[in-house]
C-alpha cells in the first residue's frame, strides 16, 4: 500500500459540534422542556380546578337543597298539627291567632300564617290585624277547593296583597269531618328570605342560586333582579329524571355560559341550582397560571444566563452535567413517590407534618391534621395492631410495617399501609419523633381477598362431588382414618341405588344424574343436623360416616334414608317395586374391629347381603355373624 495514501498524523480531526451549537441545543432543549412542563401543568391544573369546582358546586347545592327542605319542613310540621285541629274544632279567634303569632315568631322564615274560610276570607291570622283581602281567586285556594288532596302545596311567587312583596305560599286543605271543603291553612315565605340567605355566600357578580319547583317554576333567584318565571323544558326533564346533576349550560337569567349543579330536596318537590361562570370556577387556576408564567420567564432568563456562562466556561461542562444528573435524580425520586403520604409524629402520636398528597388519598387537607392524634384515624378493629406495632419501636434501626383501615373525608373506609421508624436529631435523641410513609393498598387488599375466596372455592371443589354436592371420595378417605382414630364409637352406612343401570338404560343419563342428585339430597337432609360426613363413594354408591353413633342409631338413620327415597316415588321400570329404592349396609366399631379398612369392609359386606337378599332393605353387619339380628331382615317401604 502506498504510504502517501495514509492520512497525515498532523491533520486535525473535524469538529462535529461547536461549543456554540451545543449551547444553542441546550438552550433549545431546556426551553422546550420548560414550555412543555408549563403546558402540561396548566392542562392538569385546569382539569383539577374544574373537578374541584364540580365538587364544590355539588356540595353547596346539596347543602342549600337541605336548607330549603328544612325551612319548608318546619312550617309543614306546624301546619299538619293545625289542620288536624281545625278538622274537628273551631278555636277561639284570639287564642288561635296568638298560637299563629307564636309559630310565626318561632320560625323566622314565615311572613304570615293564617286560615282562609271556604269563601276565601281570612278568619285567623298571625298579622297584628286581620287582613280584609279575599283570596278566593288565588290559584292555590282554587286547587285546594277543587281537589281533596291533603298534601302540602307550594305556590309560585305571588305579589302579596299584605306586604306587596314577592311571596311563596305554603298551603294545606282543611277538610271537615264530613269530607267537605273547610278552607285553607296557609303560610307565606317572602322570596327575599332566600335572597338574604343566598347572598351571604358572596359569590361573584355573575354567579346564581335558584330555588324552583319540579315543574320548572322559579321560586327564588339570587342575585335579585329580573328573572324568568320558568326554565326550559330540557332542564325540567333533567331534574325529573335525576335527583342531582352537574352540567355546563347557558343561563336563562343572564345568557352566560356557566357550570351548573342541581339537586332535588329530599322531601318536597323543589330543586336548588347553583351556577358559577367558568371564569369564576377557573379564577384560582388563572392566577396560578400567571404565577407559572412568571416563574417560566424567570426560569427562561436563568436558562439564557446559564447558557452564556456555559459558553464562557464550557470546560466545566462535566461538573455541570453531574449536577444536572443529581438534580434529575432528586426530581425523579420525588415524582416516583408523590402518591405516598409522608407524615411526622411527635412521641405521643400527634401530627407534626403531613404531605399534601394526603388530600388525594383521604380527601383531607394537610393543615386539618396538624395537632391531631394519628389514632383518631385508625379503625377501631385495627387499633390494637397499630398500637402494638408502635410499641415495638425500641431503637433507631427498627422499621415497622402495618396495614389498617382508615376513613376518608366522606367517611368511607380504605385500607392503607404505613412504614414508620423512630427519628430524631443526631445530637439529641430525647427529641424522639416518628417518621412514616403511608400509601393506599385498597386495591391490593381487594385482590388478596378475591384470591383467598378463590382458594377457598378451589378447596371446596377439591373435596366436593360436583354432581351431588356431597363430599367426594377423597374427602371420605381422608376423614375415615381420622374419625376411627379419635372415636371409640363410630358407624358406617354404605348405600347403593337398586337397579340403577336399568334406570339409566330406560330413562337416559340426564334422568340418571337427576336421580343421583335427589337421592343425595335425601342423604344430606338425614345427616344435616349431625356431625356425620355424607359422601358419594362412586357411581351410584354413597357412604356415610357417623362419629359417636352406635349400631341402633345408625340403623334409625339408614331407615329414614331408605323410606325417604321410596317416598320420592321416582319411577324405575327395572325395579320390582316400580320405583327407585336403595339398599343399605351398616357396620359399627366393636372391640374386635382391627382398623377403619376392616370397618368399611364389614359395611360393604352388609350392603352386598342387602342387595343379594332382595334389595330395598337395611342389613347390619352384626347380623351376618351374630345369628340373625332382627334389623337384618327385610325392610320394605
């Protein structure tokens, strides 16, 4: 090879990237990261702000619905008693008016409470002077006059003839003893009662709270002003279909797009809605976004300054890179563990610090827990476990782990796991504190419980005959040696269905399976209240272990089974008696019984004798060698 063709050793290697290009790439990459993080954080924060707004609106709607319901209920309870009184009596005017005034004073929501006679004239009133207005033309009066319905009626807002203010009338029909119309008992609530209550929440200028009936008639609306008396048909359909809901809609009051929550009262046909404009729901998010933008600008300025310094001192890039790697590792550690809750307790178990992630797991604010005892949040069934684990913290190297149930803000229960250990200043171990990490393990517990249940089910399947539901042969073979070892007195009944092959040939295998199930139910019922073990021994054979039962007791159980099977009256053309029957052999332990196998062999021999001597009978093993025991003779149904 020609040496001249080789590159000169003095030639310089080409520069792939200049320091300026590297700095520009770093600036660009960091700018993209900052902007990407800003966008991601803004989107996530907006989603969370909308979710929090929904929770706040739903909670407020629920509270206002209950407040409206309780305001009406208090009046309704008082009116119910008065209606019952007026049905049978006509009280003195002065006394009844005094009672009405006392009721009105006790219930601040009442403007006036009184009674209108069948002609529409007030005959009782809580007012200082009896008003002379005739209310026979009012819709609520006409409704009670024309309908015997005794329930409470809530009117649409009316212009009060007494005060001139928009007023809601609650009324009940007074029915005389003969069933005729006796007038109307009414109570008024001025719309401003609800307005004054709603304005205490100090929402923004475009928020709105509405109280309306299920038919869409608006009873009260805050802020006060001009408002429609009815809402759209679509909204009426929504509140009739769902008791509570949340949606984004255009307000019929001011035409603005708002987030609206509604809930029907628990006892009365009224609905409360709370509507907040999107800009108010996202107000905190907008403020945080401005702060994030400011931070981003500062950070970007820092990036530029850092780039300038990096360009001047590019030789220190290795140190800077190491610092960045360490910083990234710390952020990665924080990101990986952000779902866990870090807590710090004093030596008596009171919270000194709780990380903000507690709100995600328990729905509680971290500040709400400071100063409270950690044991208040442990389910009483797990309190002993937690107390025992804390008592075992004796040195600085011990870490304890315990699982327990605790309560979320809505009082629902979840399973959590905590790892905790002692902590303290290196120079002062007397200032003992406990640091712990808490995490939600509800899903893990749920899967463990499901796995345990599955294992139990598998264990049952492994010991149970799938067709009859009785114990299987494996269960029988495992139980017999154990019971024979532990019991001085024990009996075995061997059972066989007579002419079962002929039954199968005549009726088919499905009928055969049903026959086996019905016979098994008889055997199970006969031994249900005892400590006996009933098992399918194989094919059409069954076996029963009777611990603590002697020969005569076993004979009685066997006869109950035999007669019960006969009484099933399952047709069997192959049998002499025309129905399904069983043969039974009984063996009971004696001093000469060598082992459980011998006892089982004696019962099997007795069963063979029962089938050989004509079937449909019970034979005792003792009768085969004991000279003809009476129980060994035929036993027919």
